[in-house]
């Protein structure tokens, strides 16, 4: 056991820290700075910020050198995310799908031609991607995907509906999971298409979410003609490829996330120190003090889990048992933390927006925390996976997807 | 960056597991459960022969020159089989306090007996107040000439009926510190909720004591807590293994109960309580072993979370077993009672939450 970083890693940390320190927008993080709030403002802002990251070579940190990336080590990626979080720098937003989902999937399964065509504009931010995965009837049961792409000579005809598609109305391209064979069991008839979002018949409609913002979309596809050359890899291999895509959703950003939650926790503690209840600060109130300390403990443990997980990956190339429960653990930790933050305000929790404590940060945080336990494999799906794949418990009849016969 | 144990440490764990599965089945543990002062001297002797007691002590104190971190996985294995021996008390707690607080002469005087297993030591911290820090300690240490004498009553002392040496936290006019009592402590065995371990009250009536050289109670106190966490994780892991195993065998409605989501999700939640507790216990052990800046915090994080989360593991383990786990014959209550005892010893969750609150400036 040795938690020290190598001199090279420390040097990299210093380099990132210096870069972030000198490149954040003027006044960023100060109360006077007007952070982008609406989706449109965030798109404009993140295009500028992420372009800056890209030009400095930090966007493609984790991409191999042959595709224009830096080929950074796993530890360097972790350090990068930690430093970004420490500086409270903006999180990857507009180019997230391209950099972390579409790019790596094309790298893994695309033809040489496709790699040459699509990867450079992702890195340079000249093209923005969205990901067409979930559907109204294919959420946790993703393989139930019903959007169909029927091959007709040299092109596919695409019909169907996607949902929870981030950035669809601003994206240039879509990594679309669709059904290309109706006659085989459902996992076996899926393919990936690389779809130009400007094609006729594609209709993205923003989906207003509980926070009042519209980050997601529903996307309708009606008789969209997609050239056959836009098939990624092989026909009917989509389910296998989808697992590649999903495996890139998490990873080296874990400890960075922990630091961002730590920032939020510090804000919550400040909120608790200045809110008076029964004549004492909430932080000293017997009904709250222990809960606040417990929130601290739970968040610290997220860091320890991250350290164990990194070590498993560095030693064995894959996460260990600690990693299998990490998502379930931290997502519910965030839910509890946000509930507590709301409770700190007492009746002021019933206000929202500019009238609420901290301009509605806690109301928004509380609502957003539900995204953590639902998205990227709901807690219930996580528990199925943990019980079957880690604990080796028998697959039951109730939830096991029935193959079409 | 490497936050895991070495291959050698894992090898020792595997050897320990094989040895303890053979030598310490629950049939052996049950030989001692009716006697409030009973523990397995036979198993203790075998462990001493394997060198486990000597492991973490310096060679010139009769040890093998390894460190506290070499004990962590071993403690887990002993927790796994609820071994009826005073290893936690003597080796991982009292012996470590002497090692960290004692002068070289004091180490040479007390450690060889502990490291050979011939002498049993234990820590005596809590009193009537139930607190594990300086503020809760009333036991007085008074100096006359070169000699120190202690007066007070220590409670909830693990393995007190087995102990030859008591490492006692006591109050001096200059603050609390550790003392070693060799003679004169009067032990009253107490019936322990945890059937696998003995416990007692230790009365100190003007008894002679040796003050360990390095004053204050830290790092000794936090080492005691970290070691307890490492052991608890092993017991809880065993509960989960038993529970998952049982759920695959036990059939109702014509199928193994482990195929029902109600049971599978409970087991997944148990793992999601166990693994973070394990991460926290390991981190706390690393932090105390290396005197990391956040060692105090790490220990309270591990014990507060572990106390609550591992108690949930024990409770759900019983629940999944159903009626069978409510019987004396079934072993589950041995593990359940161990966890529930340890939840409240060495600081429960509210105690450690308050420590965290103070440490983080709440």
C-alpha cells in the first residue's frame, strides 16, 4: 500500500493545475460571475470552454495518439479530472457524447475510413454528437429497442422514436442503436448507424424535465434514408458494441466526481453553519449534526472506493468487487446528501429559484440527484447485476429477458 | 499509487483462512460459549506456533519485524470465524499501543511476552461514561516518587478474564496517557452478548502502573479503533457468504429463494454495505499505520459507517435465513452478536459522528 504519486504524475498535476488556473473565464467561481443557466447559454459557454480544452490537448487526453489524442495514462486521466474538480472548472458538456461515447465506440468498431472521417472533427469540436439509445419502451430493457432500420438496397430506412437523447437538437451526428433484423432474438438483431442529424425525417423535440430545464430530447425518425455505408462495424453486432459504449460512461472521472460532491458538501456545511434553528446553527443542532457528519463520512468513503478501484484497474485491468457496488453506493449517497441539504433550510426548503436559499441550488440538486439512481443502469438493474454476476445468485424468471422464439 | 495489500499479505490471508476453517469451525467456537471466562488456549497456541502473534513486532522485541498493515487481513480472517481468542485485544490493540507509546526499554520489557503469545494483554479504555476519549476518563493516575498508581474502574474490557497485562488509559494532571498494569487489577468477568469473546470489568484500587513514555492517547486510541474495523469486516463478509449460500440451497415455491428478486436485492444491498465498509476499514488501517494527516478522520469515518452498515448486513443476513437463524443451533447468531457488540464498542456511530463533526469544523 502506497498512496504516493510518482514524480511524473506530480509534475502532470502541476501542469494541469497551472493551465486551469490560467484559463478559467475571468471571475469564474466568484459570486459576481453570472454562470450560464439555461440550456442555450450552457451550449454557447461550453462550446468556448471545451474548444479551449481541445486546443490545449486536454480534450483527447484519454484518446490514443494515433487518433490525435494524448494517450494519457490512467493515472494522468484521474489527475486531470481531480484538478478540474478542485478548480470547480466546468464539466464536459456539449462534447461529452463525442469524446466519451461515440468516439471510443467508433475507434473500437469502425472501419478505417469511418475513423478517419469522424474522429478528427470530434476532437476539434467541429462536429457534435448525440447518442440514440433509450426509447419509451427500452429503458432498463435496452435490448427491447424498437427503432427499425430496414435495409433497402444501398440504404437503410429508419423509423422510430428515441428518448432521453442529450443534445439532439444541437448535434450534427447521432450514434443510433436500431433494429436491423426482426427475425432473431432481441439481443441479436441490433446495429449501430452513424446518422447525420440534418437528414429529412428527423425531428428532435426538447423534453422539459422536473427542474424546468430542457437538457434532453425526444427524437422522432420518419422514413429517414441513411446510406448503407453509415453502418458501424458489422450488421447485427449492435448489442455487443453497445456494451463498449456503456463501459466508457464511467471510469477515471470517479475521483473527480467525488471532489465535485465535496465542493457541494462544503457549500452545504456553510449553509448549515449560517442557518439558525432553535437558537443554534443547524450544524450544532442535535437533529442535524450527526447527519451532517455521516454525509461527510459517506463521501470520504467514495474516495476510498475510488482508490481501491483504481488499484484494481492498474493491477488487473478491471475493477474489483468494490467497483461493482460503486454506482449503487454513490448514487444513493448523493440522494441522501441532497435530501439533507434541503432539510437544512427547514421551511425555506419550500421556496425555489431566486427566492430560495443559495438561489435554489438545493432544490435543483435534490431533483437532479434522482438522475443518479435512474440513469446509466437504475439501482434495481444494478442490484440484479450485482446479485447475479458478483454473488452468483440464480437468474430468476421474473426479470430475465425472454428471448424471442 | 497502490491502495491494496501485497501478494504476500494475500498469501498469508489464504493460509490463515485454510488453517482457521480446519482448526476453528463453529463446533470449536461453541465449546466456550457457556463459560463467561472461556476462550481457546489450544487455538491460541497453534496461532503462536504459526508466528501470528510475533508478526507485527520488531525483531528485538521478539517479533518478526512486519507492521500493523500485515495484521489487517489476518484480523478479517479471525473475524470471519469469530475465533474465541484474544488476538484483537492483545496483538492488534494492546501490543500496538505499547509499540507506539512505549520507550525501547518498555517495549523490550512488555512486548516479547505478547509477541510469543505467552502473555495476554488488553486495552482498558471505557468507563461508566461509555466514552472512548480523554473527556470520558475518570481513572486517576497519581505519582509518588518514581512510582505511579492508578485508581478507577474500567468497563467493557474485551478479554479481561484472559489478560495478564492491562494497557490502561488514565488521567494525570498533565492529561490522559497510557499505563501498563501488571499486578493488582481485579477482574470481574461479565456475561458478554457476544458469546465468542469474554469481557469484564477491571477494578484498579491504588495499583502500581508503568506510564508509557509517549504521552497522550493518540495514536494508540485510533489504532484500537482501526483494528476493530478490520476485524468486523471479516465477520460481516462471512455473514454475506452464508446468506448467499443459503439462498441458493433453500427452496420455497419450488425454486431457490435466491432466485427471487426480493432476496437478490437484499443480498446486493448487503454487498453494497460491506464493500464500502471494507474500503473504509482498509483506508483507516493504512492511515494509522502511516500516521497520515487524516488518520483521526479516517478512523471515525470507518467506525461510524461500519458500525451502522455492518449491523445492517447482520440484520439482513438473519432476515434472509428466516426462522432457522432464530435458533440457538444455527450459527448465525454467533456472527450477529459479534457484529452487534462491536458496533457499540470502541465508539458507536453517534460517538464517531461527533468526532467527525469536530474534525471538519462543523
